[in-house]
C-alpha cells in the first residue's frame, strides 16, 4: 500500500462519491475554496499495489495564536472494517500534522456514532475534542420519496407554513452567479444581529459559493414577494447528497414563512440529479432549549427528518503542553457561545 498526494480532481471525486455516506466536506472543491482563502490543504490517497484507491482524506491547516492544527471534517473516507487500512491512514494523518508543525489534528469522521466508533477513536490514540468540527448531529430526509410522501411525514405546522407561502404568491428564483452572494451577505448581517451570532464575511461566502458553483455544485435559492427578498438558501449538491449549507431571512421572510418553499424547490433539483438524501445539517437535542440552534432545530424536525449522529470530533495530540492551553480556551469559548 502507498499513500500519496492527490493531484486529479476527477479521480478524487469519483472515489469520494462512490461512498454513500460521503458529502461535500471531502469534495475536491471544498479544498479549492480553502486554497482561495490562502490556506494550506492536504489531500491524500491510499492506493494498493495494483493502483486501486482504498481510502482518502483531505484537511486544511488552520492557524491560531495557540498553535496550528490540521482539520479533517467528514473524513477519512475508507472501509471502516479494514483495520490495517485504518491504521495506515491514521499514521499518515499523524505524519501530515507533524510535517505542518501542528499542535494537533482534529478529525470528525463520516462515521455514525456508536460505542464501537468511540472505542475505535480511542484505540487510535485520539481524544474527544473540546469543540465540534462541522456538524455532528444532522437531520436527514429521504428524498427518494415523492413530495406527497414527504409532506405527509412533515408536521402540520410545516404544511401550514407552506400553504401560507403558496397562497401569498411567493416565487422562487435560482442563481449560480457568485454576485448573488452580496445580497445573501447583506441579509445575513441583519439576521445575525437579530439572532445574536457572528456573520460570515462576504469574501468567505463568495469564495465558497464560487468554488462549488464553477462545477455546478452550488445554487442560491431566493424567495421573493413581488420585488422584496424574503429568504435565501445556499445549497450544495454533491454525490448522493443535497446539503442545506446556509440560510438567511428577513423579518418579512419570517412573517410569510418562505423557508419551506425554498427547501421543496431544492429537493426538486436534487431529485432531477438522482440524489436521494437531503441533509438539513445541524440540529441539537430536544432538551437543549438554551442552545442558540434550538429554534432552527425544531424547524428542521418539522420536516419529519431522521436524526443522524456522527462520531464527534476527536483530536490527535502532537504537542501536549500547547494542546492543553488550546483545550482550556476552547472549553471557555464553548460555554459562552452556547454551542
């Protein structure tokens, strides 16, 4: 077995999308976005003696005052029953972190949470991270079902909001032009003030949308009432999954409940591409009423989604003294941000 740098986009994406559980977090274009941000990325392929790809992982080197770290979200992608392969890839992950002079490597594998998965992380020498890395608890919809079946499984409140939006004459427009991100950002700033969170920068959003839209993987959905914009959804379509990546709305959009209509339109596009899974992304537990994502989680549950828990982020510690400082700071931040 040989583990080497990946250089071919098609070879990479063909392997990643051949795994049903994969999503855009390990896509080639997600790391093109990081490169556009000026970040160093790592893309590695494990290949057998006959040239067959056995596993892959991609990560981005993040810098902080407390030290650098390598973040691997949604990876590695491999056969989790192959112990030899798992060990070889995690040995390579460790070397990659050391080569980049990282304090630690943070991994959130695309692996459903179980006692077995936690024991595996422990056996590999990883410790549960003090902070999450991407979504660890998601709402998933099976969109191989018809729209009628999906609506039948949704809550009465969801169906009522949808009827209200349709009765009001709300229309939905789509765009793959990165210029649309300017509008999204402007709405997001107001949304962030109302909901008391920190908005992403316009540059961050534009670079991300551009990276995916160039290859037909991103669409911006815009709900309008006349000329007024009510809400927008930034959707990513990759492999067998459509992802509700970001969403934002105006006060008027909340009044007219435009969001359900945006999602139904995105599901139509996903079905036309042969996609069977619609990932609503982050949700929190029904008992976490003080969490800042509680309200949006209840909205996502109204779709009638299945709840999926991934194995949470784990850290491979490379520099223990610096790591302990980082762990303390992240613990404090997590408490005050209610995440």
